[in-house]
C-alpha cells in the first residue's frame, strides 16, 4: 500500500474485462457511431417522403379554403408529420434500439414488449410536441426576424417542463418504481442524501432489466418531482455498498449542481443558433427540393423542410452536445469522489458500464462521440483522487504496534 500507483490500479480495473468482452464492447460502441449517420439518413428520407406526398399542403388547402386557421393547421401538421415519421422510421428504430441490443446481449425484451413501450411513450409525448409546434409557428408568424430568440426560450421552457413531468407522467407508464426497501442500501443512500442536502424520500429501485441489461442509475425530475432511481440491473450484477456509494454520489452530483438548469441554458443557445441558421437555409433547401408549394418558414406545411435542416444541424452539433454532457459527467464524478468518498466503489461500477461504452477510445473518438468521459479516464481520475487522499502511509502489519 505504501506505493499506491494510480496508473497500475487503473490498468488492473481495465484488466477485469476479458479481451473478448473488450472486443465486443468496441464493436458495439463503434457500430453505434455509424448508426448516427444511418439514423440521419432515415430521418432525411422520411421527411423527403412526407414532403413528396404533398399531404400537408393539401390539408392546408382544404382547411383554409374559407379563412386562415393557423393554430389548427400547425397542430394537425405536427401530428400528421410526427405520426408518419414514426411509422416510416420504425424499422430503423427497431433495428437500432431493439434488435441490435438483443444481439449484443444488452436486452432480453420481446419485440412486442419493446413496441408497446415505444408506442406508449410516443402517444403520450405527441400532443405536447404538437403544442410546442403550435407555439413555435405562432412565434414565427408574429416575429419573422427575432423568432430564433423566442423559440429558444420556448424550447428551454418545454425542456424544463419535460424534465419535471418525466418521472411522474412518462416513466411510471413503462417501468415500476419502488421505494428502496429498508436495509443497508437504503440506509446508505439516506445518509448520503442527508449529508448533501438531497431529499431522501424519493429514492427508488426500478425494473430497468425489463428493457435493458445495462448497469445504470439516474436522477430525473425537477424540484418537487426530483428523484434518484437505481436500476435493478445494478443488484443483478452484484453491486456492493461501495459501488452504490460511488454511483449514488455521482447521481446526487447531477442534482446538487443543477445540471438540468445548465442543460436548459445550453439548449437555449443551441436552438437560438439553430433558428438563425434555419432562417438562412430554409429558402435554399426549399429550392433544392423544388418544393414550390411550400411558403416561408412560417408555413406549417414546410415542417418536413424544417426537420431536414434541424436533423442535419443536430448531427453536426454532436461533438458540442457530447462535450457539454461530458463536462457534467466529469463534474458528477468529482462530486461523488469528494462527497461519497468511494473511489474503488465508483471504479467497480464504471468497469461494469464498459460493456456498452468501450473503455479506452482514442481522444478524437471520445471528443466526437462520447457523452461520458471514457471509463479509463474516469477510473484514472478516481485512482488519482484515491492517491491524493490516502493520508499517511499505514503501518506495516508486521510491526508489533499495529493493532
Ligand atoms: Zn451521470
């Protein structure tokens, strides 16, 4: 113990993963990078098909033959676009988020189970997203120049609203959340919560294994709806108290440091810049696609064009949003180390997440594609922290005074 070496300790954790498991994790993770391109291609194709079908301009012509009905049109255009898009993209979604997960042993859910969950979430979100577009188009009509600013405020407000209602409206529809049962796990989480000003009455264990075998936990909600939830997969994969300490410390870090609010500020900036680009790109893309029946951005029939531009911008901004996310994750790790003081527990937990996030990517791959710092960097940070906080070297056991 006298010569604790953080680099060697990190290598020892990484060596817990057999070479075959490493190779599989790399194939899964790098294949996932390519899926981003596939998903963009499918989104663009779906939007193009909906544009070619002329369903939205026809709806507009029919409903507005007597008088303008901007609210009704924008609501229906959003509902129809989102529903058609959901159906057209379903085979791709099923491949990426169900079939591939099952192939890699990361899910054991049946297809019908997966489809039911997916349809449920889509159906519950649909009216909210449609209302967002009604408000968005109202802003574009009223403020033809400054709408990127107002729509960024709107997007931030919807994001906060979504974050607040997600644990009470969406999650209970697809998973069962139970308060952590009395026992050492609960006692530990409650004491950590009390020490860090986190409400301790909403600590749940949920049946995450229904959808995914991933070792995971999360914090969700806002103010009164905030809660910490541990997936039952943690316990199925043998999480001990030190691991739970490390993981819960990390999730509490997200809560205490208000990462949801910082995330909202980030979304505000991204949507504002994106809106400014849409103002400039919309006429170009419309001309390129020869969609002469579509008006300006304010025309809800142009929703497919809006989606083509935003899906492309979203993919291009992946390195930015991932860098933002990695900063929050690194901050949550620091919080866990400082306040839960379990560098080894955190590392044991992290190595279990490496099956779905290959632990040692190159720096460019990590910068562009990783929404968490790589597991090897995170464990190294924990081991560096451990080295810096070990205190004086303990007495050797051979010394008679050691007791
Ligand atoms: Zn996190």
